[in-house]
């Protein structure tokens, strides 16, 4: 090809290059425009999603607030329902006991007078022991605080003679319902009374001197003369009763004005701790027949009522626990042995660890050698260290 032909092709090639460059620029512009549109669309969608997310968050917060309010309302309704159920149970128990079968508890006055005369004839005589128990308390070996339950004053105990593991609770100093827990574990874990069985007694009780002994409940009737009621826990019936033959009775413990008779159990059997107007300074003791509630023998003890808060019997020896008007440390300060085998010098001055206030009840368990105590609403177990008596 000659030079002149090359010169002719140059304008054609330049035009083609410009056309391709123009097409490329147009393509790039279209792509940039499309990219800008997509970026703008993404911004719009992102803004919309942010708005929807914010609205959803506000909606969820509102739902959570509503759910919390509904939960509080349901909790209040559940508590109200529990209160109504408890009230209904009490009303049902009350209705069931409005017409109880009349127990055969009439007191033969002639027989009672004869028994009292026999007991008074043997008053303050030396007691002939039924067992070979020769132990006395040396000290408090251990203390265990189980829980806080019920009123500041009350009584809790197990069967002092039987093998039952049930826990019996008398809340307060005057009522007609006994709470029964199947074992110590349930009593320790559960605080609500609806977890316990209830025994509605035919007569209301008073004080904290009651006792569960060999499948029977011995409790002090609230109304009328001070009457010891023997109640069969298996068939829920009154087996027997006895009007205590002491005129013008007064509270047996100076610091526990709600208790007039303390029924106690030890290795020898059943006892009654009481006080009368005749000798209002000191505490009296009587041995009871657990089957018939007859008084077998009576004693005037040298233990004063003043500042006494409780008492129990161990191996035929009365142990009286004292405190002060402003509660301090409880202590066994007076011991009276009905058999005369314990010398006053050998009786230990036993101190109980200071806890909350003063004991409203102290029930000795002869088969466990420990005391179930109620101290200002706290339920406590004292395990005792024993020693042999030194005979006089």
C-alpha cells in the first residue's frame, strides 16, 4: 500500500477510535448511574429498615412492660387466691367441728375427790422410781436453730414416747388448730402452714404446756376450769379428761403468764407442773397416770416462780429454767429430785446459749435426750450432755 493510501486511512481510524471512546464513556456513565441508583435505593432501604427496627424495639419494650405488669397482677392474684384458700380451709375445718361427737369426758366428782385425797395423803413423800434411770444434765452439748415460724410464743415437739417422726406445732398461746408436719425435713424446708396437715381440736387450747405422748395429745383446755384433755391423734377423738384438783391456780412461770399447767414427760412417765394460790411463791409438781390421768403423787418444790420461764423433768428430777424480765441468758437454777437421789451440790448450773429473747416452751424428749425449744419465734433443738447422779 502506498503512502497516499495510509494518509487516506488515518481519518477513518481516528473516527473509529472516537466512536469507540464515546461508546465506552456512555457505557461507564450508564454503569455509574445504575450504581448511584442502587446506592440511593440501599440508603432508602437502610433508612426504612432502621425505622422498622426502632419501631419493633419500641413495640417489644412496650410488650415487655405490659408482660411485667400482667405478671405482677397474676402474682397478686395468686397470693390473694392462696389467702382465700387458707381462709376457706379454716372455715371448712371450723364447720366440721361445729357438731363434734360428744366425748365422754364427764368428771365423777366423788371419784375425783377420792383421788385428790389419796394424792394429798402421799404429798411430798419420797418417790419410788419405776426405772433405773440415774442420769442428770451436765451441760448443753450442742444447739441447732432450725428456722423461724409463727408467733413469738408457741410450742413444737415430737412424740415423747412413740417412734413417730411427725412434728407437732402449736402456734401462739391460744388456738384450736395443731399443725402436723410428716418429718423434720418438711418442717425445716417449708414455711407455709398449708404444707402441713391440720388437726382441729374439739376444744381450744391455752398456754404452751401441751405434750404429745405415745400417740396421744395431752393439752390444756382454754375455757372453764383448767382441764387436761387426752386426745387420740389416730382417730381424732377425746379419750379422757381431768379437771386439775388445784384451787385458784395461777401461772406456773413468772415470765410465761399464759401457761397454767405444764404437762411433761421423762423416763418415768407423765408429770404435771403447776402453781396454786395457796403457795404462790413456789412451783408444784404432780405425777400423772398417762392412761387414766389420775394424780398419783404431789410435791411442793423449793423452786420459785419468780423469773421462771419454763421447766422440764429428767429422770424424775424437775429442772426449772430462769431468765430476767429483760431477756438475757437462760439457765437451770433449781433442780428438785422427787426420789431424793440427787444431792443439791451435784445438780449442775446449766446455761443455755443466749439467742433472741426468752423461751415460751421447752419440751424434753427422753428417747432423744434433747429439748425442743421455742425462743421468740425461733425453733431450737438443745442436745444435752448427761452425767450420773451422785446419791445423797
